[in-house]
C-alpha cells in the first residue's frame, strides 16, 4: 500500500502536465512502486500465494500500459522505461 505522500511524489515526478494523474506514464510509475514493495514482501513471506497472484496481476497490467505506450508513442515509452529502469 502506498502512502498518499509517496503517491503524490511519484505522480509529480512522472506527470506530463499539471494535474495529470491518469496518463500511462503515471500509472506505470505507480504500478512499478507497488510491484517493488510487494516483491520485497514476498521475499520475506514466500508462502503468501494471494499476494503473489496480486503481484502477477500488477505486472500484467503494467505490461499492458507499456504496450499501449509503445503503440501510441514509442518515444514516451522509452523515456518512462529509462526513468524507472525497466527493460
């Protein structure tokens, strides 16, 4: 779970214009942060299968957003990948 302050900082770093909260870049950044925190949780609690399922759903959702960005604007997709250190 992301705190409101952490979420606001992520949004402010990746937004394309003022007040932007729903662009694919922002959604990918938020999903990446949630994926990283859930991965850390699963390293400690490796038998938590319900959280593992949620993690896989988030990874698939992030992949869909990145695929959408690749189709619409490959330049924006490569920028967000570099910023978040994704391949």
